[in-house]
C-alpha cells in the first residue's frame, strides 16, 4: 500500500512540474508575441505620422509643383452631364 501512495505521489509531482513547465513556456511565448505586436504598433504609428506629413496640404503643393505641375479645373471648364448625352 505504501508503494501505491508513493508512486501516486511521484506521478502527481511529475504532473505538477510538467504542467508548470508548459505554462511557463506558453507565458514566455505570449511575452514574445506581445513584444512583436508592440513593435508592429510602433511601426504603424511611424507610418501614420509619415503619411500625415506627406499628405499635408503644404507638402502636396510642393510635390505637385516639383513633379506634376497640375492646376485646378476651372468651374467654366466643367461639362454638365446633360450636355454629354445630347
């Protein structure tokens, strides 16, 4: 009977240790994934900031003047839809 209790005790200790190791490993993996997510969030914020800077009206005007030289469409040059299908 003592051998039975001793073996059960050993099995219980082994299960507790293995469960603890598995949980610790999973917690470490969760920390690594959270760090990666935080890094990705920082990169997204940097990209949003860059996009906000690039798409500011002043910067868009500079890009237009340097590259495209587009001018706004004058109201008189707009053709109404009714005249297109006459």
